[in-house]
């Protein structure tokens, strides 16, 4: 039997966690609300509860450790989580130490950025599995990114690498939440895309979105866009193609820089599939220099949110093989 | 005594080569015209001649090998050079095998992309030395780039990583030589920058460039721009600041993706120093997400073209420590 670990995907609204066996994948899953608004102490308590409950599921077996994918900035040593968005009152917390207090001082606990963990999960259990190196892009509330290089997370100088969402495609473009002009998140982040769709479709009274999204399209969501696209709505398809074009531009920049030619796209918006990915594929080739066209591919992640839990557990399996290298200066 | 190697910097107009001692650096230098227009056979012959002449300079010592920095695409194994720009008739040539025919079948010969070699030279002998990880940007005829990560060249999936010059900063911007819209090379490449300066300064009759560059500013060069800037010319300073702003935009994208926060700028245009780098530094911070501002730095390479020869020789020294890992699929 291969080792067993707990993988936790810490989100702003829910904690998804699973018992994972290295070779078999998910064994047992739990989802609980995060109640982030109750403050960090309550959140830490809830993670501890979930981890304990999962460990109790396999009373006869050893648990190699607990891996956690979290929003916010993670330090090089994979112990602390700083300023996760939508977690009020959370500054910098050593989640490793806090969980060890509860689970035992010898328990291996590792924390990593949620986008990186999704990439690692895809690399070992998802659409990224056939490819030693790929870019993972997560289209959700924001635009997350990770670099998987030779089956490992490329972490940069401090552990923060992979922020595709904040790469610019237009230096005079709209500002994203981080204040970067023309960053891809300012087009594809959920709030930005919904807003764009709302105003873009205002003059298209033929669009069924006027019936789906209420007066003045105020309630429009990305989910509605692809539901409408599936039903043949021209306006919705146009918006998703527009988004795909922007995605292709930023991926082109990333490919030129990294010479990594496979891209795995996950997150809620990836459910729109080819409505967004087909135009992205066309644009990608126009933004990658000709010498690097061979092997270019954009693939949809099909394991959905599971890659988060799987990747979090895999942090522990990888740690068994090779500890984290010491911190280089930035 | 530390090992000795030959480092060759193969350019379109001249071959610069040196005998390099690992710990001491350049021992003896030679420059010869490339005569690329006479075809690849003559170029290979000339590289062989230069290498032999340098080896003969140290008759009493062993030579660890010959490293070559070349334009064009290099394969993962560091043996072939494909389609170097400005080398008529050159398709794909196994430069390693060809040089071994001349220098002996047991001679270590390694080829690497010229921008990567400049980065490696800077890492071990130049401005990059204090930093384990940095981006190297070479502002010359084109815009070259290299990623140095933990003192090694980050080579991507096939060996082609680092093409910062073809990253877009405006998806509807002007096209570069590779056909990428808004690529940084379409602003900072020598031909593009000269053209921009020429038209931009047409209406500034007060600029001394009208005296330096001839009628209609037809003969304007980047060198003239910074000569004029040093003399206080407002128009020239404006053009260089415009260029620096664009450079800051693309570097911001690269930093967000890689979390590598040091940038070393070399090449002819880097001689313009703070006229271009001061605005680049200001813009860089506006295009990097706030969580990654710590440690951001743009440094000028002060060893000039020497980093090419030094880095080429260092390919050999590094090979002595660790052979090239096997090729992953792209």
C-alpha cells in the first residue's frame, strides 16, 4: 500500500478536504463551510477538526502528513499564510505550528499557495499528468497561475512564482485588483468579466441573457454566459470568445518566457470549454514566436476542484521523497 | 590552478573569443570578423581557427573544453545551431561534431543561445554575481533575454526559454520581427527604436539630433540618442524615457510570473544607463503586484560584451560539475 495523507483545500467559503492515497487518489472527502468572517482562530479550529476527522477514517494506517492549499502569500518554508483575500483579521499565521499543536508535534504539515497546489494535483492526478512541464491557469474569482516544471512547482525566489493573473497584456489597459494596468485578471476575473458582459450585451436585446440575468443584466454571471452559449446565444458566445482571445495573449507571453508549451486550464470558467479555449488556442499561436509553435497545447482540467485536495496531499508525498531546499535570497 | 576553457561569442559581424580560467576570468582575448555572408563552412572554419589559436596560448595546460554562445535556436543537448539570423545558408548544423572533427573527438564542446550565455557570464563574473536568480535582458539589435535561476540557466522544455523580447505589452501594438503584436522588441529593438525616435523628433527642431543624424534624422541610432541625452537634449531624453517605460512594463510581467526580482540589463542600449533604467524602475513597480515589491532591482551589466565569452567558457566549467540532464518532452 502506498502512503496516505490529508489534503486540504482552504477556500473563502468552504474547506474541502480528503484522505488521499498516493497511488489511488481520493479515498474519502469532506466539505465544511469556512466561516472566514468569524476570524482566523475559528478557521484554524475548523481545519483541525476536518483533518482529525479524516485521520480517524483510517484508524489502522499511518498518516504521512497534512498538506494545505491556501489563498494568500505562502513563505518559502511552506509554514505561514499571509493576508489571504476574504479572510478578515488574518495577518500572517504559522498554520503549520498551529495545526501541529492540535495534531501532534511530529505530524508533517505543509502549506502552499492554492493555485500551485492545483497545478501539482493536475500534474500527478489530472490533465497535466502526461506532461512533465505545464502552466496551470485557474479561472475563478481571480485568475490563478502555477508553473509546473519537471513535475514540481517552480517557486521562484521566495515561493510566489506563477502569478499569471497579474501579467499585463495592455500597458494602458484597465486595472486589476492589484493595480496592474491591463493585467489578464482585469478581463477574466469573475467581477470584471461579468461587468464587461453586462455592458456589452446591453444593446443586444435578442440575447436570452436579458431573461436570465434580470433587469439591466445586473445579475449576470460567468455561469450564465456559458449556459446561454450552450443554448446558442450569439451574444454570450461573443463574450466568451473575447475572453478566450485575451487568455491567448497572456499565455503567449508566458510561453515565450518559459518555453513551457502545455497549458492546463481549470477553475469555474473552464467549464465553458471550447467557447473560451478554441479562440484562446488561435490567439496563442499569434503571440508565441514561430520557433516555439511545436507542441503548443491548451488542455482543460477535467478533475475540477479535486485537483486542489489531491495536490495538497501530494505536497506531503513529495516531501517524503525530497525535503524543501533552503531559501535563496530574493 | 582552476580549470581553463575557451569561450566563443559568435556574432553576425565578429567572433569574440577568449581563454578563460575559472577563478580568474579572461586570460587572453581574440576578435575576428565572422564573414557570415561567405556561408556556414567558412564560419565553422573560422571558429575552429580561433579556438586552436587560443588553445595554443597555453601549451603547458589542459583545456577543459570549448563553449560557444550563438544566435538562433539551440537544441536541448547543446550541440546544434538552427537558423541563426543574419547567417545566410545556415540551416541546422551540429557545431559540436564539426568542431570535434578539428579539435579532437574527446574535446568537450557545448553550444548555447547567446542571451543565455550572457546571463551565465553575468551570474558568475558580472553584475549578476551577488544574485542566485535574476533575469538578464540584452538590449541590442533585438531584445534578448535569459532566466538565471539558482546560478543556472533555466532552459524550459526544449532549451528555448527566456524570450523576453517577444512578450507582449500591448495585444494591439506594433508587430516585431517574429510577428508578435506589441512585443517589447517592437519598441526597443534597434531598428524599431531608431524609427520611433526619427519620427518623434521630427517636430522638435530644437533637438541637437537634427545636427547629428543628418537630413530628416535618417541616420539616427540609439548611440546618438544617449550621446545627445548626456549633452542635455530634451528630445533624446524623452525617447529614452519612453523606451525605459516600455521595458518596465514587460519586466513587471516577467517578475509576476517568475518571482525573480533582480534584473540585469546589458547590451549596447544599456550604456544609456539611468536615462533608460530610471524610468524602467518606476514603471516596474507599477506592473508588479504589491506582494512582490520587496527586493525589486534593475542593475546595469558593467562588463559589457565580455559576459558572452565568460558565460560560454562557464558552460564548460558547469558541465564538469554536472552533465546536462536528459531531455524532457516539450
